[in-house]
C-alpha cells in the first residue's frame, strides 16, 4: 500500500516497487511462519483466524466456487447491520469527511478489509484492539484532510486565515471525539485501582485454565489468553462467571442462584460456578 501511495503522489519507481515487493515478501513469510509454529505448538483452534477461519468459511460449499464466494460474503461483517453501525461511528470520530481527502487513508485498507471479511462482530467494536492500525492511518489522513479543508474558498471568502481555519477544524474533531467518549471511557477506569486489579487477578486465578469463563467487557483482556471465554452481554455464559460491583445486575439474582454457586468473593468481586444438575 505504501507503493500505491507513492504512485498516487508521483514518486520515483524505487519508492513504488520496493514497498510492493517487500509487502508481498512479508505476506508470504508471515503465512509460512504462522503455519510453521501452528504445526509445532498446540494452539487455539481459532488462532491466526486469517488462515483458519477464512479458509474454513471459503471452502464450505463442496468445491462450488460461486457458492463459496457468495456464502463467504453473506456471512461476513460486510453484510452485517451491526458492523455497519459501528463503522459509521468509527468514521464519525474523525468528522467523516477529512480522512477521505487524503490518499494516506488507503494505507488502512488492508486491515479494514480483513475486518470486513471476518465474521467476528467484535472486529468493529470501538474500544477493542482490532482497529488500532486502521485508526493510526485514518488519523494521519484526517490531519492532511484538515489542511486541505482549511484552504477551501469558503474560508477565504470569510477572511479566515489558513491557521485559524486549521485550529477551528482541529477543535471540531476534538469535540466530536469527546462527545463519543462514552463508548470507550469506562474501559480506562478500572485498572487505575491497584487493589481492584489485585482482587480480579486473584478471582481469575481460582478458575481452572481450561474452564469456560464469562467476564465483564472491561476484563476481556485479562482472560484473552484462555481458550474459552465470553463477555457478560453476549449470548453464551460460561461454566464460571466473574462479576464486580458494576455488573451485579446483569441477571436477576434469583435466576443466578438457581444455576450458579459462589466460589469466590472479595470486596464486591465474585466468581460463580455453574451447578452440575446431573
């Protein structure tokens, strides 16, 4: 993509072909290396989903290439209204228009395409890590877009200088980000409290490594190395559930007590284990 950007900006052949060649080499090397370590070590079945998940979904129609492509696209985030809703919000942070005014936004296309082709709805969830690379390139593109907008005739007609227009646009983008901060701000609060972190770590350690554990969304990173885990607001609840003071009401207590028993409690953090009714 750096080669494509160099072509658009009319750079020399070296700037165009060297990045393209390096990109192709890096892609092939990455696929080989991932596959190499998957064969050596016992890994999570969904690890490196680009190789496992996509292949499994694409080859799911008995060799019929048309049905494979159609089914692959229909079952991807590309056709999910849930994902499209988040994508709109994703660009809303940057004022929608500015990132599209710079070819730098093309650098985000590969990672963005991977998220679109995935069938994992979490790929476009704002606070999660999947779009860090996309965000960086779109933010740089937004800065270039702001510079272009600041030179528009509309500002000149109103005798607003380029510097003043740039500052106004930057403040506007900042205000949009702050307005939408409710989407991610809660994720920054928990881990400033060392005592809370200590208790949560202790609670998680009492759950067997191979057990299916359900946790609040802000604790997902704490259990992401586990093979089986889910988030409280998802449909699937595990054999163990971790709750804290902010998530006690996710299910009526009477209903919880019918199916789960408490195995850990400290300062509002508790772990519940599903009762084996057999």
